[in-house]
């Protein structure tokens, strides 16, 4: 099982919620360079079933940019961020 640092796991949870077409993202908030899942009550950073060979910094930057994109700001994803979005099935325009 792949283990991610907490900030990366929270960012990845945000991206997975988007990939699953979740309409309610109110449990997430932007937090110092990553997106945090504030309704996450269990203290765990195991991501069951998700094993991406991606730099943790890419996960955090992608989630931050996606947050900004969804709130109406103009963002540009770099090639590595676009690849992560593609792997997760997220259409980034």
C-alpha cells in the first residue's frame, strides 16, 4: 500500500473527488500550498487503491491550481500536472 504525506493525501483526495464528478467540494479548503480535506476526521494518510508514480510536489501544485481554476481564476497547468490530471480522468480543458 502506498503511503503519502498527509498534505499530499489531502490534495490527492481533492483531485479524486473531482475525477469522480463530486458536486459538493465544501469539505475542502485551500491551505498553504495544498488543498486540505477539512471533514477528514480520521488521522490517516493511507491511500488505498491509489498508487501513482508522481512527485508529491506535483500533486500539491495540481490540486492548488485546480482549486483556483474551479473558483474562476486563470491558471496554467504544466506538462506534469496535465499528465496527472489525465491519469485521474480529469478534463482540464
